[in-house]
C-alpha cells in the first residue's frame, strides 16, 4: 500500500501551534495549491489542503513561516472523525506532514511573505556543481560543465537570522 502526498503551495493564514495534554507540539495550517489547468472562464483555480505537523517540525513551521509563505510538504493523507460541540459527527481529511520545506527566504521583518528580488544566492565550493549548474545572482542556471575554475565558485552569504534552525 502507498499513501504519499507531495504539495507545493502557499499558506492561506498563519500556522496555529498548539500542544497536546502530554505537551507534544502540533501545528495546523492550510496550503493553497494551484491546479494545473484553468476553468472554462480561463481562471486559475486552487485547492485548499489542510495540513498538520508534529513535534520539532511543528515548532519550526509556527516560528518561521506565515501567511503567504511558499512551502513544500511531503506526508500522508489521513482521514479522521470527531464529535463537535453540538454532538454532530465531523469528518476531516488532511495531510500529516513528515517534512515541510521552506521554499523562500525569511524577510527582514521575521516572517516570509513573498519572494525577495534583492536576495542573492551564489554557489559555494561544496554545492555549485550540483547537476552541473551553478547559479548567478539572478537565480538563472548557468551551464558550467566545461569550466569548473575555482574563480567561479563563491561562498554563500546568508545571515544567521535567515536560517530556519
């Protein structure tokens, strides 16, 4: 049996961190994922997927991402039911995330909110030849298969505040 889900989308609101009675952190959030096609009126539609993540990853998600942040999620689909305050049976289907990847750098205010054009990444000596590509400041791949001179290799310049751990 296989139950794997992989999503890339944006958070629709800030994640909500809670703790269980045994003090285990759990964060829930909703991700908007664009569909690959447009409707009959030519409009892009999206699906809104409920997600939940546990323990240390839950704390990281609550601390480092917010509404509008682009994230990658890998996990499993889970269905459950519960009785609400009025005694009605409710059913929920959600993604239980094993991994949440932060796909955008954190902005200066402390929360991600869209891609920052002024952020520059340069390949380091350890990572610049991944898939035979190195990246310039404009994020465009540059074919580097024939020229691997050490002059083209730069260190990554990332502030400690931009790291998610």
